[in-house]
C-alpha cells in the first residue's frame, strides 16, 4: 500500500515566487473570469500567472482554450517564468501557513499536498458533482505542465492544537506578503524545520476528515492523473490549502430567473402563497437566517418564509434536502418556474454574494432577468453534514470569500 493511503496531508517542495516578485505573479483563480476578462487583467503584466492558468490569452483572439496549443502555451509560459527567476522550487519539502485577510476578516490555514488515496477512500470528502468538460480541462492542464497550479480549498473542524501551532509560526514576518488588486492580502510563512513539519502533519493526519469547499474539478482531475501514473509518487497528492471551519466565510449564492414560466406576476405570487408566507418590504431583503428568502420582482421586494406544513416536510429530509438551495429548487424553482435542471437550464443564473444587492436588482431592472431570489448563506457545518452523509449539494450552494490566489504556490509532480 502506498504511503498516501495512510495520511491526509504531506509537505512538498513548492514552486513559488521570490518575496519581491510575488506581486508580479499573483493572479485570481483561473475559473472566476472569462477569457476576455483574463486578457484585460493580464494587460501590461507579462509575469502574471494568468499566462499559465489562462494561456489562451496569449493565442490569437478566438482561439479554442481547450486546444492542444493552449496547453502547450501554458507549459511554455511556466518554463519562462522559471527561467526568468519569477518562480523557484524550494530545495526540501515544507509546509506553508497561508493567511487571507479581507477587510476585518482573516483566516489562517495550511498549504500542503493532500492525499489522492484519502480522497478516493472518503477521508477527503466531496459534496458536488463535476462536469466532464471542466474535469478534462484540468487533467490536460496538469499533464501539460507536469504540475498542479491551482490549490483545492479545503476545510476541517477546528482543532486548538493546530491553531496554536499556526499562530506560533505567524509570529514572525511572512516570507510572502502581497495585496491583490481585489483588496485581499495574501501572506505565506514557510515552515522548514522538520520537527515542526512533523508535529503539524501528525495533528492534521489525526483529523477524521478534510472537506472540499471549492475545487472539486481540480481534485477529481488530480485523482485521474494519479490513476494514470500509479508509479509516480508526485502524482499521488494534490495541492491544497485547508482552513478551520470556524474561520471560513461563506457568502450567499443568489438566483436570477429569466421568466415566469408563462405566469403573470399576480398568478406567480398567488402560487407562492400556497407554500410560503409572503410579505411586501420597503427595503431590500437580506435574509436573516436559514429558511428566509428575499424576492425582487417589478422593483418590489418581498420576504418569503416557508409555511408550517412545508417546514415539517423539510425537517424530515436529509442534510442536503434541508438546505435553502434545495428548498428553493424543490418547492419554487422547479414546480412553479419549470426549471428542472439548474446545472444546464439557461433560464437560471447565479450571483455570488460579493456582488451585493446591485448584482440582483440591476439585471431585473434592466429587463435581462424577470426576478431575483436572495438567500441566507449555507454554513460550513451544513457543508460538512452533507459531505458526511455522502450526499450532494444543489449547484451553486456556496460562495467562499476571500479566495485563494494562483501563482503563489504550485506543486510540481516530478
């Protein structure tokens, strides 16, 4: 049995920028922007990691981002950054404390490589289906670069001994500190002392489980690469950063609907009142707790809450079925609005909570969408309960903020 079957995380030799060059390299996660947006972001930034994570920006406009030329360009661009001294590999395996600070929010986690075997065995738990096209893209990206360049965002149940050790390592100035353009401050401390590495690994590996918060496609792709390369030790782990659940911040993932499925506004509101208490509100509705929703339609806000008979039905459901995203899908979006598959139906769109109220009202006011639904954020405890039950969340149930950056830490497979 491979060693990876017996552990959750391990140290690794990160490929990372020198402290003085990190601001030139750092980039947002590859999957939060379109190709057009990535081109704009990378203008005047020859060393931005977007040239590796979104290599099609260096090909003629209109080029297929899934063509072989794009992955070859990613490999070329990564090699160029290394040759120019923008990225260098640590000489020995280390762990890395990673702190994200956005405004008054701060969270401190550990960057390491996580075990593919533990992922397969269910100790690194998932809650989301992956799409073949996105998974295939990440497999080809990993294979072309012989590296994993986007960390999987994990969470774990808080452990005092772990938090105390991380705090001790953060007492010194960070080796890397860079303020990204979105206002998020990224700090990284390198843990080289082997005794300290061993102590942290022992505590993390004693945890019952780690939970994928964001990055299901990256984890699934890494598992496929590992299966194809069973004799390659470097391919048996995937790049990850894990944070304690009580430090992570989850924002709402709201819904926009394009039409009323043939109903008039009056008929739609009347149908809602069969299962929901509906009350007009003079101001935007920010749901104050689970089971409360805001509805915006025709420049009016309404507060929605399930009626007692619906609440009783929800209480009998499994952890995934009790989620607000499930409630909306099963009792409003599907039966009233006729959207059976929110993963593929173009009549529904999703807006992360970081977009604020304007992200909901503007598309409706401009006539691009018919109505908006505001949700209360899914909690980390809900995410872990769904994962522990081996269940799946509805699509777009969580929006984690702040997000990890690309380019600050990469994992070379060989």
